[in-house]
């Protein structure tokens, strides 16, 4: 694989569009998600991009999104190669459901 992730997928790929849209929708309160369990604090814009990307591909289950973070190149680019677990995805969706629905 090329060293620069911008070479992994073509410029018109859905993952780049999800990242662009999420940067416009960045949470105004903070730049990192609140973590109360001792885990990693992921940037909300990245989690929003991950959800946009996965939902657009028909992947809605938090466990399948977790698996996609291992298998899907687009997800790996969006998450900067982090392995986002299903409980993080589920908590983020639950915590920000109203904002995500609007």
C-alpha cells in the first residue's frame, strides 16, 4: 500500500465525501468526544464521518461498523487506522442521537 493514504482510494471515493461533510458538521462544543470509561477520545468529526460513510453503504449495526474499521479501507482512512469498537459507536450514537437526526 502507498504510504500516503490519499493514494489508497481515488479522490471521488465516498470516504473523502464523508470526511468533507463531517468537517462542516463538526461539533461546536469540543473537538474530542467525552470519554468517561478510560478509553480513547475520538474526534467527533471522525465519528460522524464514520457513521455517514457506513450508513451510506447500508452498514448500521455498531458491531458491523467495528468490523468495517478492520476490513474497509474507507473506514480505515476515516478513522486514521484506529480500531473503533462497537460500544464507542453505540455510545456516540446514543449520546448525539438528536443532533445526528437533524
